[in-house]
């Protein structure tokens, strides 16, 4: 019995009906179970080889910056170059995610890396990301034991390592990927963050100021597409399509 | 209208969000089709609201959260207070929430010894100014940079900030710095919700500043306050609505942050709240179902109808007198605070139809305002002089010759009385109107006269 019965009674009175019949309930349950996408704009149905370009174009419009590297081996140097160019210390807080172990961090001894959730003193964070959505230049970040969400919001500078093959077309594609990865319920992590550019506000005289309460800068290091057969995510994406 | 600052702010609105919205809509050819789908989704939800809310509750509980049903604003305030007390809270950070404004949560928490801290920059500014929001999306849009600089100088001295800042960038940076410690110190974080997902028990906020996220992830308790009509069946349905929301609100392709929250912190999570509570508020919404007002429950609070409304852009948000300003306020405020209190809102419409044309959910706002006007007349809510006036007008209007002569005399007299300024700051019988706005005087000729001249001119 729901604690909302008194509210449901008012709703039913307004709608001029009693509780739904079992057949009606079954239809509504089926609608949820189907979770069918509605209209997906043509822009989001971009061919696969154009997705990264669209993602980058849309993300750059809102102030996201990019670096491209041919392999994971090149990520530490790209990160150090980014930090140096902006006069930032080579000290960062990184997701304690084994996925990031494929990157040879010790190749750049100048980088001081701590792993864990973000604290007030952290100026730079680095995280992997679950997917990216081309239609609006949006990163999709999920929380779990290896991916604390504070890293996406507390530090001034947020650096994301993205594999080109994880760029999807539409928001719905990101949810399809989540559903496929967790066929058991619940498939939703505690937090899913859609991030589109660094934080901003227009609350003072409608003037856009970047760097409100979240990161002032958002930088994406893209590891370019490798042979398609290598990528588990890619295969998953295929299954969905 | 003597208020030069307000005039400056309203001037900015003219080139602000409305124009950005039009540009964003033009970039998405499917926009109108998305509106149709969104209308279908929302109508479907409203017709089955009991089912979707029950499913939502079940999923929140399955994820380890709790749902609190509140029929009235008072119940919602008391529920939130008791949750704050349970958490032993001295302060509660708050993300931007119109429903929290609707239930007047801040003064209630303060009166009961809990300090609410608004973290959205605009909400923070109006909290310092001790004013209500004047816009759904940009609550401090009526204040100038100079006024905000004064407020910060006055209130930030206690944090050792003695320099009066004048640049927007610097003001934002100072608020950011001060707010950091407050996020960390708070025991409770309160946010609203743009949508609720029945399928997964998820709550969604769409923001730009990142304050809503820090508000909900750092304290040990996250309370979501949301009204019952915010529920959607699936995440896919949310995708359709989200494609409309930012474009309609600010003309952005998408908000910086769209956050999907499902339950409290998981066992191996390194951050997130230990407790997750959703306070679901009816507050008269169920009574809108099955009435002329039902369509207004499709509203996603984007503010597009305000940005493009000639009345809102002339008088600003505070002139509406309650939480929801603009055309949507004129349509729903009479229901929430009573027609006796709000009958002049639907009356103050030019019926230009702009609001309905930009509403992403195609809410028939002028139609609803017309309904309220009729109600006010039938229920004899408008003051007697006004009702007598309308009856007199109706009698005269059925006699065209008399109407022409009468209106010429009235228009000429009013124009003369108003003098060179062409506006009344005060007018007998119109005090309610002129307290927060001017009444423009007619320019000396009647519409019928001008129409005749104009048609003659064009014919020749």
C-alpha cells in the first residue's frame, strides 16, 4: 500500500475515474518495459565516422577544449602539456578506476597523481567517461565505486579521457548502452552526469560568465579510433544499433 | 516604472533569452515535432498520473530512498523540517527550486532554527536582498550589477572581503569561493527536480552552474522537493522533454549539467548522500485535473512565455505578486492563491498569443486567462465598480454610434489628464495596478478612429 493513496484519490476524482483496470495497468507497464525512444533528431543520427567531429564542434561551442592522441601511451604527455600551457600545477586527483591503469602515468614523472574522491584543495581532476553524445557535445559520466562524482564538480579543472569509439549520436544511445551493460535491475548508477561544457551562469545582467560553481575549464583528451574489433564498447554499440 | 534599474533589466530581456531561443529552435528542424511528442507524453502522464506516481515511489524505495506525500504546502514544509532535524542540521544548502518558493520553505526553516543557504547565484543574490524571484530561470534578473556589487560588499565583509567588486566575473568568483565552505558544512542539501522517472525512481535536475550537484552530493542527506506532475514514464521520454527545455529557457542547445540521481550512495561509492528523500507535493494540482486548467500541468517551467511576453517585459516579475510570474503565472496563480487575490493577473493580458506560440508544451495560456476573466466576472470577484463598468461598456458597445462618441471623449480626457508623460503613475480606481507599474494613457485618438483613417489611407 502506497503512502500516496490520499493523493491518488484526489487525482482519480479529478480525472473522473476509479483505480485503473488491470488491463490498463498492464498496458502502462508494457510501455515502460518497452522504453521506446521517441523522435530522435536527424542531427543525432549522424553516421559513425562523423560523430566525433560533430561532438567536438558542439562541445567547443560551449567552451570545452580538446587534445587528440593516437594511443593511451600519449595521454600523460598531453595532460602535462595542457597543465603547463595554463600555468597549472602538475598535481591532480584521478578516479581510482582500473580502466585508467592502461595509461602509463609513470612516463611523465612530473605528474603528481592522487586517486580518490575530490577534496576542497584539488585544482585538477582526471576521469574516464562512460560515453559522449554528439548531438550537443555532451559527456556522459556515471558514478560507481571507482568513479566518484565529486571529481566532476569540485576541482577548477576537469580533464576527461575519452575513446573516440565511445562517442554516440543521441542521449538515448547512452541510456541504451547503460541498459545493455547492466541487464539486471537496477541499471541506473546513483548518479549519471550529462556534462556540456564548463559551468556557467547568466545571473548577473544576463552576461554569460564561465566558471560558476562547477569546473571553470573542461578539457577532453581523445584517444583516436583504433581497429574497431578491439573495442568491447563498440561491439556493444553495434548490438544496440 | 519610475525604477530605472528595473527598466534597464527589462530592456536586456528584449535582446536576451527570447532571441537566443529563436536561434536555437531554428537550428533544430524537428523542434515543432518534438513539441507535439512532448505534449502527447505529458497528456498521457496526466491521464495516468496515479499509476506513474505509484511506480515512481516503488522504484525510489527499491533503490533505498524514501518518498513523502504532501497534500499541502504546510505538510511539505513540516516534512522537510523534520527531515532536517533528523539529520541534526544547522544549515541546509539549496539548489534552485520553484516548488520550494511555492511552499515558502526558506522563512519556515529560518523560523525553526535552520539556516537555508541558496547556492544558485541568482537565488543567492535575492536571498541577500531579501526579495522574491522575479523570473523562473534568472531570479535576480531585475537587479543590476551595481546593486549586486553593493549586496556583496555589504554581506561579504564578514568573510574578510572588503573590496567592492564591479566586474561580473569577479562577483561570480567571490560567490563561488564563499559558497565552497557552505557546501561542505551543510548537513542537508535540498534540490528541486525538473523531472521524475517512474521506470527507475530517478530525479533529474537541469542546471548550468553546478551548484545543484554540489548541493546534493556533499551533505549526508539529499532532499528532493518536487510537484506530482513532474513524473515521466521513462528515461527516453525525458530525452524528448530535455531537448525542449534548455532551448526554450535560455536558447542553449543543452544545459551544462543534466543530472540523473537514483537513490542514496551505493555501498562501494566514495561520495554521495547517505539518505535520499523525495518530497512529493500536490498543493492543489490534482484539483486542476479534469478542468480548464489541466493543460497548464504540462508546464516544464522553462520561462519562455515570460521572455516573449510584452506585459512581463513591461512590468517585470514582481508586479505579478506571487511565485510564478508572466503568462504561466497569470494562468495558474489564481488557482493557487485564489482568484480573489489574483484576478488582475489574467485581466492584465494583451491576448497577443505570443506565450502560447513559444510554449514548448503548447499550453493554451490565453485561453486559460480568458477562462479566469469569465470566472472573475461570474463569481462577482472583480470589484463592483469594475463589474458595473463592464456592464456599462457592454450596453454602450452594442450601440456603435454611442460607443464611438463615448470612447472619443474618454480617450481625449485621459490623454489630457496624463499630460506630456503619457503615463499615469497613479489613477483613481486603479491603485492596485499602479502600485508596482504605470498605466499608459491613450494617445488621444480611439482605435476605431485610427482604423477608419488607416483603411481610408490605404485605399487611396
